[in-house]
């Protein structure tokens, strides 16, 4: 490592989260797919070596002030968060059934995060300091088309930049104007990404993939050197360079709420890779971290629990 910690920058929308507790009351927190990954990375990587940052836009209201304080207390750098006087964060609620499956309701139409890529210079400045950029299909979906183009330009192309791009397509059709627009933006991002972390159920719905191998092959053909296809409790299909494999998923000890499970997997996988693990070991680390997350309410499991799960996997080679 250098004297300065390397920066991993997660780009997207942090939202106000309300989830129903067992006693029927609601608890308020903050979450969002890219924020969930930043949370896991902060839990799993040493601050002396890795700086975890978050890039978004928020308002100047009470929720925005609390969100900023939450990020700072969590050890997530907020240097790249821009404030908007006339907008506020999005909000969502989670209710779960007896098996831990989720039902969401969203209020995000005028979210300040929809403007996160409006300023090309702000994107360039933020990305210039990064070792890795993480983004998702939801990041793309909330942006106006012109701002989405700004983001693609700022990401640059493999071989012409100093950072790695990790991308989870995280398809949410309700956020897009059309299936075709979602497909086009997803594959444009894939062509710029080094690492793709899709979920098979999403890919089957959006692209009609017959099986996880078809998903893996499509992202590899787009130019991703590393592809990990999550498939719930089914084996994880992966490809890293010339190596390929299928990694079984050990059952979680308890499944209370599956919110953030895939995001936690991504955080565990990426952290393990950055610490020197090979793809197979990194998948095991991601699965262990995800298993912790599904055992708690909400998207964010305690950082200490995530760290312990990672440590037990001994990801470094």
C-alpha cells in the first residue's frame, strides 16, 4: 500500500429507510443498494489502507442532515456529496413475510440523487482520486438520459483510466421508461466495467437468459474480465479471466429479511478481491457476509458481525 489510503467510491442513491419491526412499529434508517455496498466495504477493509467514499446528492432538510451525519459516523467519506436546496432524499418502506421476502414502497420521484451526474466536472474530479468505482443499474435508472451519458463519459474505457469499475446491473424495470432503454444502458455500462455482479433472476427477466451461464457469457462478451452471477441459494456461477466455476451456497443460519443480501455479497466479494483473494475464495467471503445480512432487519447488518464473518473465511491467499 501507499502512504495514502486507496479510495473506493460508491456512486448512487442513499435513501431514507423505514422497516416494520416485529412489534409492528416502524424503525427509520438509511440505505440504498450502492450505500449498502459502501457500508460493507467500510466494515471489511482497514481505514488505514482503504478510504470508502460515497457520491450522491442530498437536500438541506432534516433527513439530509441526519443522513450526512450517519455517513460520517459510519466512516464513509462524504467529500463528493453535493447539497441541493430544492430537493430531498428519496424514501422507502420495507415489509417482510414469514420467509423474509420483502415488499417495498417508494417515494423517490424528486430525489436530489437524480441530479448526481448533472455536472461532468464534479464526476471527473471525484473519479480522478479513486482506485475503484462501484455503481449499479439503479444508479443508471434514476438519471436523466443526458446525465447518464455524462456518467458513461466519466467512467472512460478499460485501459485508459486509473481505476477499476465494478457494476451490479440490479435491474428494476419500474424505474425505466422502457425495457429497451434498460437493456441498452445496462450493456453500455457492462462494456465499460471490469467486474460485473449480476443476479440471474433479474437477467432472466430483462434479457431472457436461459441459465446463469448465459448471463455470464453475455457480460464476458461485453468486455467484463470478471463476472459473478448470483442465483439465490443456487450455486454462484463465475468467470475471472480464464478461470470459471460454480460455487455452492451454504444455507444461512437464519433468514429474517433478505433486503441488501446481494449488496452485502458484492461488498464481501470486492473486499476479499482487494485483499488478494482469488475469485472462489472471494465468493465464499461474499456469501458469508450476505448470510449475516439476511439474519437482521433492514439492509445494514452490524459492521462487527460483517467483519467477523469475513475474517472466518480467511480470504487472503
